[in-house]
C-alpha cells in the first residue's frame, strides 16, 4: 500500500498528531520500513472501566486515538488501537441510576468487576461484561476498529507476571518516585488536595497504609501490588511481607480476617496499583499515543508520575499523551460513570446517526470541551451538519472542516452507512411528532415535501427518520408534544376581526397551488405581506419592520387554531402533516 505524504494542513488536529505519532514510531525504530509485512506496528491505546454505564465523556478516550489511528491507516501504516478494559479494577461503589441495582450490591465492594454479579435480568455473566456490551455495540456502529484487552485475563493468566515481579523488586525505587509527588502536610497548615477521579482514588487506596509518611522523611513497607483475598475476593488486603529471592508474599485481609502466604512467581490473583500499572502497560505494549483526561494530567497525577516510572522502572517511553477536556450534555453537569443516569454512546446513537456523533469529536481539538445535545439544540446541530455536507459537495468547505467531515463519514475501511435522502432533521422530527410514527401518514407527508421529486419509500429517509422519531418519543416531554385539534375552535374563529378572517381566507385560497414545503413556506410568510399591500415575493429589505410583527401574530393565530398553543413545529411542515382537507376544516371562519 502506498505511503501518503505527511499532512501540511496546520488547522487539522488529527493530521498534526498523526505526524507526531509517525515521527515517534520512526524514532523508536530507525530505518524500519512501514510498507511491508515486517513493518513495525504503530500502537495507540485507550482505557475504559466498565464500573457502570460507559458514558459520552468516556467515548472521547476512544475517539481521540481512533481518529489519529485511522489517519495513520489512511497513509498506509499498520496500526493497532488497543482498548484496555479495566475489568480487574475493584468495584468501588454502587452506582446510582442503574436499573435493578440497590444497596445490597454494596456487599461486593472491593471485588474485581468481573467477580460482581451483573444487574438483575442481564444476559451477561458479570458486572463488567454487562457494561462492556453496550459500548462494544456502539463502537461497532461508529466504525471504531480496535483490539480489546481484558485486564482480568491479562493478570489472571500470568501475562504480566514478570512485570509484577520486576515492580516488587524495585518497590523502593517506585516508592521514592511517588514520594516526590506526595502531598506533604506542613505543620499548622490544613492539607489541600484537588478532587481526583476513580483511577486516582484507586491509586491512593492501592498503596494502603503502607504509603503513609512514617515520620522519618520516607515511607516504610511500600508494596506496589494488591492481592485480592483468597476467601472474600476483596482487595481490602495488606501485604505484610515479601521476599525477593523466594517471591513469598504474606498478606492479610481486613474485611474477613483471612491471610495466607503465596509465591508471587505463580500467584495471579492481584494487580499492580494504578500509578504503576498504567506505565507498566505502556512499556509492555509499546504504546506511542494515548490521551488522558484532565484528572490524569494535572501535576502529580497518573500520567505525570507514570512518565517517570515508565522510564526509570520499566525502561520504556511515555506515549504522546494529549489532555482531553470534558464532554457535557446540554443542561447537565460533568459526567461520572459511577453516578449513573448519564447518556451513553448507545443513547446518543438512538437519536443521531453515527457520522454526526463522530463529527462532534472530530471537529474539536482534544483540549476543547463541547456539549452533545439531547434537547432542541440537536435540530440546530443537524442543520449545521447539513450545511457542511452541502459545502463539502460544492467544494467551498474550509480545509479543516472538510477534513473533519471526511473523518466523520468514512474510515480507512470504508464509508459508514448514510441516509439516501437526508431530509432536514427538524422536519422529520415534526412529522414524527404529529403522526406519532404512523408510517402511511408519514410517507404521505414526506412525499408532499417536494412533489417534483417525491420520496417513494420511507427507507430513503432512514436511518435519519428513525433517529428523529426516537428523539421525539424519548427526549421530548409529553406536555411538549404536538396534538392537532380534532374540531375547530369556534369561539376563537368567531372572535376574529376582518383582518384576521382575511388572513385565513388568503391562506386557504393558496393551499392547493402551494402544496409543498417550499410553496407553503412562501405562502405563510407571504399572507401578511399581501395584506399590507406588498407583493408576496417582496424581500426583507423592501419591507418595513412592522411586517415581521404581523407575521409573528399570524403564525401565533395559526398555531392556536391548529394545535391549541402559540408555538409548535414549523408551520409549513405542520400544514403538510395536518393535510389540506383538515386544515380547511380547522381554519374555516
């Protein structure tokens, strides 16, 4: 496969990181060729903890290296995107908002996630597999190519045995490195520390009491390894002693009182603490690129400390690791997978197509935060996407915008599924709102949108139509749904003055000749113009400001007569949905 020249587009963050990763790969393997079977594989990595629902913030941990890996693949290099499923992490707490979970699950706190039962009714064998499943399906739909690694399998199979023994042998060196970053409590001063995420908490807990300052300026009895108890399976254990020669390790469990002596060179029921585990994996897998959230990137946190540990302990190289900012949801605060109740990639893919979701992550640099809309803002977002599609099609899109679009709609493996006739999302949502999903009525309305080129099957509008229907049914409150009147509002009709009656007459008179989306748009905006003595074709520049006020009043009247309130779906779409005969019935004064 031919090698594509490095990008010179300085506005495209994905290309810039791809350039850096390729340069680093070649630095690590000077003289190697990347166009044959013997070429070194460029390794990028992500880590996900299935401690609860894996949310849209976690997706950035995957999409950032995915987009970079995909760009490198497009240039003809071999790439391996690792996703480490941190399913051997401890079960820290019972997440809120997970169906079928109550406080009885607290008895499992301290066990590996793969040893915790799945939520009631799940088809999966344990907690970790249950929450991995939805993310796995979402990544497939998003076109993310990766190699999944279960950390339970890695540790329990003995894959990391040599690395564990090496870390234990050099525990004093690791302790000395960690001590450089430990927060010291000055006399008379209250200790202050920034909040940390779950991995950081695990790092602190993983070293246990052994990491406390012993008063002599250093620490005593530090061990970078945590066994899971052989009786209760929890990690509430304390390493009492370790012999480097025999690898005999003695531990006791504070949860159940159990204790035993094991040989670490044949014992596989435990793991390195997080701040040692992460850099160990960088060296073990040869990772060149792995981003980290702001939690891990602050001074003294996992990524910073890991850089020193991977160099000095594991003789490895720290990966290129951009910090990525948080992803929010319209109207919601920062997401946390342990709290539950936050939208996941699967939730997003129910209301938006995969290319749009990919685009949200591709168009923003990793250090730029952004929000994903589950409210009315999704309609504006789709409008923006459709405008970009049009610009790409006619060649007027800016280079960075065109690059983000390309990364959204296709991967190195090919195009993602697309909607054949991508009608405006807001139009589809309005139709779904009014028809309540009735397919025959939906097809009639969509066919009338453009009589010169009518849709002949709903499949032409899918999957976008399905996403819009899902948005209406799952995200729009029942009291905000559109309900068309069954009978005319005779009281309101009889109270109209001559001007109001005339506006309805002009509208009804023009229905047949304007029965299309564009035609009805021209009609409803034109009626107030004609009533004021102007041409229906008059532009805004030719009209006095009073016309806009008249148009708003006319629109409010139509909404009240059709759907009982003064706002609703766009009027042209609403009129098409209601149908000409029913419109005449409801508006006849």
